[in-house]
């Protein structure tokens, strides 16, 4: 990493901080000849790197590409340098475009995550509600069975001479009636038992 500044002392101080080396500003053309990536950010009111600076550097004879990143406002690098073969230039506008694109992508992913969370919260709420209703459903099923058995017993006593087969048919019929009436709560209970983790 090479640091260049109009003030060599400032360049040297930054170079020491980042583990690089410093060179004088007038050595810029020479430095460009061995540079892969240039990041420029000065307070100059005008461009300090123009196409001619690139062409006059040793880089002009190199087949290696170079990336220039201009983060200065106003710009340090003349936009025309991007017309030189092997040169890629990015400026603040390009970087802002990348930032905005990434922000939009993160926003879309955040929306997806929020949708997943909402779905899971709703599923958990439904599961929790079904757990709360399970005792009531069990009590309802038990009460219905008690009524069915009592009524079936009374009916069989009132109809003398029923064969064992007829009694089985009546029993099956009353079970079917109760099952159809309680189909929805029974199904909910069974579903809750299957999806609910076992108690320790």
C-alpha cells in the first residue's frame, strides 16, 4: 500500500498507521505504473488525475488492468480516463448506486424475513390456542359419550328381544352420529396431539 499526499509528512504518518509506504506527490506518475487499485480523495478543487497523467505513466505500456476509485467531492479523477483501455473508474455516484442497490436487496430480504416471522407467529398462536382448548374438547367428547351410552342403554331396555347383532348395529349407529357431530373438535384435538411436543 502506497500513500501519496501533497504533504509528505501526512502521507508518511498515514502510511505508518496502515503498514504501507509513503512517496512524494511528484512521484505520482511513477507510482501509477505499479498500481492495481487507486483510491483518490483529496481536497483539490479540480481534477488531479487526468487522462494524460495515466497515458504518461508506465502503466500505459502494461497489459494489467487498473481500477480507479474516486471518492472525492469535487472529483479528483477526470471521467474521461475510463476511455483508456484497461482502466475502470468508479466515482461517488457509482458507489452510491451500489449502496442503494444493496440497501434495496436487504430491504427485500427483510420483508421476506418479516413474512416468515409473521407466519410462524400465527402458526404458534393457533397451536397455543388449540392447546388451551384441548381439555374442553376432551370434556365435550366424554360428555357426549356418556349421553350416548345412557340413551343407548335406555333404548335397548325399551325394545325387548333385540338380537346381539341389532344391539351392535345400534351401538355403531349412535357412535357414528356422535362422531359426525363432534367431527370438527375431534379433528382439532387429534391434530393438536400430533403437532404438540410431548410433555417431559
